[in-house]
């Protein structure tokens, strides 16, 4: 009877140790995965910042083109500029 109890204790302790080791390995894997994902997040964040800067630069160029066309009457090569003059604008 004593052997049976001792065997049962070893089995229970073995199961508990197995569960603890399994949990420890899972935690270790998840920590490594978290580190990898944080590094990937930082890389993606840098890419977002780079693309945002490019977008802002592009929008600035569009604004510059708009102002050059509207305020200065500039045209692109191959385009022609037509200025409409109303009768009231002419001096007589």
C-alpha cells in the first residue's frame, strides 16, 4: 500500500512539474514573440513616418504649383495660357 501511495505522489508531482515546464516554455516563447513584434512595429512606424514626410512634401509641391499657376500665371511646357479680358477691364 505504501508503494502505491509513493507511486501516486510521484505521478502527481510529475504532472505538476510537466505543467509548470509547459507553462514556462509557453511564456518564454510568447516573450520572444513580443520582442519580435515590437521590433516589427518600430520598423513599420519608421516606414509610416517616412511615407508621411513624402506625402507632406508632395502636398507642398502641389500647393506650390497651384500658387505658381494662379498667382504668377505660370504654365507647364506645351500648355498655353489664355487671359480673358472683360469689357469693363479695358480703358477707353
